[in-house]
C-alpha cells in the first residue's frame, strides 16, 4: 500500500508543479499567471498580461520589460474615449502595498510586445524579464492562451487584496 501512496504523491506533485511555477515571487512582490494572446503572422505586435501584487510596505514600480519574443516591450495603458480606443505608453507602473494590479485583455494596463520575432501561437511559451525599480529583475514564463482562457486562468491565481 505504501508504494502506491508514494506514486500517487509523486504524480500529484508533478501535476501541481506547472501551476506553482507560474506564480513567481521577487522579494515581497508576486507575479501571477503571465499570459499573452495569440498573434498570427500578419500581426507585428502582441500583448502580455499578468498580475502584480505587493505584500510589503513599499510600492513596486515596474519600469521595464524585455523578451526574446519581440524587439522591445513597452508598458501601455488602453482606455476608451467617446468610443475610440486610445493606447498610450507609460514609463512606469506603480503598485501600492497591499494591492494587486491585474492586467487583462480589453482595457487597462498591459505589456506591448513590439515587432514580434515570430507569431504567438496558442500553447507557446516564452521568457519575459520584468524590471522593477528598487527591486531588480525577475524572469517569468509567459503562456500563450486565448484571451478568455488566459483571463480565467489568471483569476484562478487570484490574489486577495
């Protein structure tokens, strides 16, 4: 009976490991479920989304990002103004202590992947390095998922505010 239990526990850990690996800590900052939406060959840019939360007493300030999947990455904010989508680059994104910045398709903050080196296909994964002022860099793994699947999975990593 004991060997069966050991096998069961090992299998459970193997299944849980990918979910745990998709939640990355950096000091008192937690990055949860980074994902990007698919971008076909005809689309030169893509977008990545993630949740950033701060458990400590100092804000986390995202000041940059990079990935081998694109020539550059910019922090963007998308708003609707009289029915017109407006996207603007922001130099930094501050997340207050005790709060979570949730990035989702359809509006608000996101990471714009400029000049993709290859299409983003559902099921692909790629590294993304996030740079925080005062905290340094952290590398996360971005999963390419449909907007709905990525958003639902990110909510599954929900961080209590």
